[in-house]
C-alpha cells in the first residue's frame, strides 16, 4: 500500500482498511517506524492490558499463560495494534520517547519516559521480543518494541516520585476518578455507590467522590476478602458484598447501606451488571459505566423496561487533567495507594 502523502491528527493515514474508518475501528494499522511530521515514536517497555480483555483471554485459554501470550502476539501481529476481538478493548503502555516529529504538538521530548493515555486499540504497535519476559498471567506485560502516537494522541510523563509500575496502573484508569468527581460535584452531598470499589478504577473513584463532596459512600465488592481490604482503607462508609450480576441482590445491598444512590459508578470488568446498577440508583440519579464489558443495549433497554428515570454516562477515559488528578489522589490517599501496591 502506498504511503499517504499527508498525515491526519486522528491517525487516519495509518489505517489500512479499504473503508474510511478511524484507527480504533480499523482492522489493521500501518506500523512502519518512519514518522509523519506530527507523530511520536515510543520505545515500549511495558504494556498494560485492560482488565476485561485480560480476563477474557485468561478464561478462553483456561489460565494457560503460554496460550495467552501466543494469542496476544497473534492479535498484535495480525492487526498492528492490541485490540481484543472479543471485548474490543486493549489497554495502554509505558515507554521512552524515541523520536518526535517536527510538527508534533504533544509536548514530548526524546528521552521522556511516558505513559500513553490513549487505548492500544488505536495505537500502531510492533512487538520485537516475542514477549519472552511475560508469563501470560498478569495484566502488566514486559515488552520490547515500538508504538506510534498521532497528532491527537495523549501521553503523560511519568512522575519521578512514583515507581513506573505504579504509575502505569494509575494512568490506565485515570479517566474514572476525574469523571466521577465531575458528576458528584453537581449534587449536594449525594449518596454514591461504587460497584467494584476494590479495583483500580473503583478505589480511585471512591477517593474522588469523597473529595468532590459525597455525603455517603457505599462500596460493593464480590466477596469477604475484598470487603476486609476495603474496610481497612476507610475509603467507604459502608462496604457490602453482592454479585453485581444479580440485579436484585445488588439493589438490596445498596438500599440497605443507605441507598438508593444518587450516583452509581460501575467499575467491574464482567458483563451483566447494567440492570442492578440501574435498580440501585435513585430516580433522576446518574449511572456512570466504566467497564469495557458494559452493553449499551442492555443498559438502554433495561432502563426503559424498568421505567427508570436515570441519566447514564459511558466513561470515555478522557477528562482534561485526568492523569495529574489521579496521580495526586494516589499520593494523598494512603488507602488507595495500599490497594494499588497490593495488586502489583
């Protein structure tokens, strides 16, 4: 295929499909290392697979790490990006800036160690070490290769005071707390329920909701061990145990803890949580979906079928200033940091 004569800040010039689609929707991307003037090339150190994708790959391959690694290599080799064909999701990466095009507006300099804040589903990616240092059993993937950022991509320089692995974990989910804070601030001392509050995005969202003025925080977790961890952090006023896929159990758990919630934040990485989240939310309340396992049709039709007057927001992972905000929450909330460090 002939090289496009001009670049597009969205990365359209890297799409190899016959149809005109954006990189995220493309079947395959052009991964050649030569840059267009507004691009940046990153020497990749580590990938962070998103939770929904990693869970699906692990389940599909029966927990066999070698098979998971082989499938990731096949996806990237075939598509020129990491986009799980089942979940549609990818993740993000950490690396060092290798080259900066003369017209790049990303504010990066050669040698900067950065975390990309755009999905691997739209990032041209080449793996050069066959993922030999990865056992296929964790979301964080040691990797040698390169990736390309477009004119409208986003990346953040990793702060000096945090370990790279910790920064990667935080920046992977930094859109969740920023949007949670924005929504909570529109209410007066609301009751906020975070479903999956023991995870990365969930714990940050709890801290953000508190900072934004939540009057009561309810955290929903799936089992007692996670409830004990959350209770020790003091991030929530109530920690309740419920299967988020069981709509009645989820509704009743939140209601007994002081609900219904004015704001419900869904941070679990399994399908089938839409109905329970809607039932747990007060009339004219808001449900924020941050899971890549969320079904638009299940949420929209479920709310309609329940005659539920709730606003539903799909978190898109980007809010201005989200990386700095999430990083500061980690620095200032020991409970959040403890949970994150326990997952590394």
